[in-house]
C-alpha cells in the first residue's frame, strides 16, 4: 500500500475515534468493524505512539472545525 494511502487511512481511523469520543458523550454510538474499519485500524496501528498523538490532535482540530466549535490559541 502506498504511503499516502496508509497516512489517509490512519487519519480516517483517528477521525472515527474522535467522532466516537465526542458523540458517545451525548448519544449511543456503534462502530461497525468491517473490512474498511480493519484496514484503517491496521494503518493507524502501523505508526508509533507519538504519531498516534499527532493524528489524534489533528483529527480533534478537524472535528472542531466540522462541528463549528470555536478554536482559540492557547495563552
């Protein structure tokens, strides 16, 4: 699999996790662990913990943007 594809799938998985975390706080959410899910998870898990953190941070920003949550600079 090409590195751009692996990066994209890893980001998809990080986005899914961020949406899951946010939505689970307000409703019941079920993730269907089908083949695309397994592929994205495998790609995400191919990175180390530091990279997981980067993917999680960027996906959090993306979810904030998509949900209309205001993003502010830290003081």
